[in-house]
C-alpha cells in the first residue's frame, strides 16, 4: 500500500529517484517542502497503475493527474501508459487513447491488448484487425487475450475466413487448448453460422467444456432458428444457470413457440431459481403471443411479488402484453406510471392504441412523445401509419409520411409504403394508391399489389384490378396465396380461365 505522512503546508515538489525502477521491484519518490520531506513508497508498478486509474476516475479528468505524472517522470513508464490508455477508453475518448499509444516509447503486448480491447468495445472491429497486422509486423507475440479480442472482432464482422486464419495461428503458437480462447473461437464460428466447424470444436474440447461453452452453442442454434437442436444441448446441461434457462426461453419465443416458453418457465421456477428481467421479458412476450390475459396477469403479479427489477424492457413488455391480451387500460396505467420512457416504450404504446382503432389517441401520444424530445424511429412511423389506416385518417397519414422522410430523414421501407397503400385503398382512393406504387422498389411491389388488388375486389374496380393483376403476373412465379387472390379476382370479373392459361404459360 501507499504510505503517506500528513502533507506539510506550502508548495510541494515531487522528485523521482534518479534510476528508473525495475518493473518487478518497489521504488519510491519523495515530496519536499521548506520544513520536511515525506517518502511515498510504491510496492510495485501494478499497484501504481491501480491507484492511478482510481485517481483518474475520482476526478474524471485526465488533466488532474497528467502534469504530476510528467513532473515525476512516470509519463514514459509502460505500466502507467497502459493504465492511462485503459482510462481513456473507459471515458470513451478513443482518440486520446490512440494518441497516447502512438507516443509511448516502448509498448508491450499489454499495451496492444488494451488498445485492441478499446476498439473492439467501440465496435470498430475493422480497426482491431488492422492493428493486429501492425502488431505482427512489429514482431510482438500475441497472447491468448489478443486472440480472444480478435475472435470477437471476427464474430462481429462475420468474417469466417479471417477467423479460420487466426485459428490456425493459435494452433501454431500452442494457444488453442485454453478454455477462454476456445469459447471465443466457438462464439466466432456460431456467429459466422459455420455450425459444423463449431460442433467439431465443441466435441474436441472434451472435458474442458463448461456451461459457457454449452450456452454459446445453444445460442448459435437459436440464431440459426434450429430450436430443436438447441433444446438437445439444453437438456445435456446438468447444472443449468439462469443464463441458459433464459437463452432457451428466448429461443422458443423467437421460434414462435410461446407455449413451450411458458412450460420451460414453470420448470425453471420449480428448480428454485429466481428469474431476472431478461427471463421475464421472454415470458411476457410469450403471454402476448398467446393473448393469454389470465396468465399474463399472473406473470405480472409474480414480478411484483418477487421484487424482480423492472427496467424499461420489462415495463415495455408488460405494456405490450396487456395491449395484445385485450386489456389496453392496464397497459396505459403501466405506461403513465413509468418515469423514464424510451422510443421503444412510446412506440409500443402507439402500436397498442393503433390495434384498438384509436388513431387519434395514437397521434396524441406521438405528439406528446415529440414534446418530450424523444426522436421516433422506423417502427414508430409504421405504428403511426397503421393507426391512421385503421381509423381512416387520410390527411394525417400522408402528412406523417412526408414528415418521416423530410423532418426525421428516415428512408421509407416496404412496411411504410404498405401502410400508406393500405390507407389509401381502405378509403377507396385506388387510383391515388396506384400512383403511389411508382415510389415502391420493384422487389417489394408484390406486397403492395396484393393490398391494392384486394381493394379493387372490394370496390368492384375491375379495370384497375385487371391492370394490377397483369403487373403481378409479370413479376414472375408467386406464392400460392397470390394465385388464390388472382383467382378470386378473375372469378368475380368473369374470366376464370384466364389465370389457368397464364399459369400454364
């Protein structure tokens, strides 16, 4: 520890011992004043680094400690430099970290790992790979920490070729058979969707496999929508932790098997494990998918009785559950009780109001959201346009579409186009909807064509319907649902054989 006598009054000057300390040996420096000297003894440079980082975080300004470090000659110390790079990274000042790194007269593998980790945390994965090439050029030997960071970067970029090259390098230098490194490598293969290579590695790990290894493979199957294979991995785990249970439940929600989610939740509770907010979001989503209000209320009560932390994700899931289970009032109560609402929460509430045909209320909620300074996203405008469509708010819907592109610079997607075509079609403005179709990319037109042709059938607009039907057939082979719709149109028009001839052609 650092031992420091009470500092005397007056100006204090710091003087470092003339000879630089050996990295593994203790050293000291002395503060002198007009009355007495006080010696500060640092046991090891590692202790110095920890004290330094603590000091920097306490003051939250690098200027508080840098002048002192320069004065005492520690600014060129490799351990201090590494600690400061990490400090800059924690503050998010990546440029300062890079400048300090480049100025360091000497760098070890720890220096490189620290900078690589900062870039990886900042999701700048390409820079991680570029820095690694430079590391190799400077003949710095990478260690297991370096490779863990690199595999993470390859996983984020989904660059399987780079990942395999690094795997060969790890084998060559004898770092392959280390659990943390193997888990990172396993994560890279699953993220890159090379499940065969992931399985080979998983089997090769043998008894070294831990619960993290199993969970990585389980999540890999879930991401590839192979939920049955994920369940096989899940069942093989003897001692399951909360993360594994939550991952499997999330997998069933993603696979649209909500009943299995609830069955698994009951089994988990029976084991005595207390779920966290991530688990409850999946369970609430399952209740919403089933529109099971009774079970949803029980789950909400379970959250309250077990003091499970209700972050914005949980509360938003509660709002979504009540809205989809037929109790919009409970959803509104939860919504207005929330102190902090993000854009997802506001969008969920707008969507709930839209589904109940409360278009004006949905618009009022949107305007309230804007007044609170929350910026809407793509999903917000999909919900708003759907609300206008369900409530026949034609002018409001068109204005919102223009604001989306003009004010918020959101590029319209097929979901937005589809909602606006639906809005115009429901109002009988079929020719206006047809003109609007010109704005839709060719690959996405089939969805809007289906909406417009259905409206032509409802309003008996056979001339326009014929034109739309011809356009649909020119797009090439379509799904069975499209042919059923075309068949219905031609049957109403009295040309039932026309579709059969076009299909044969």
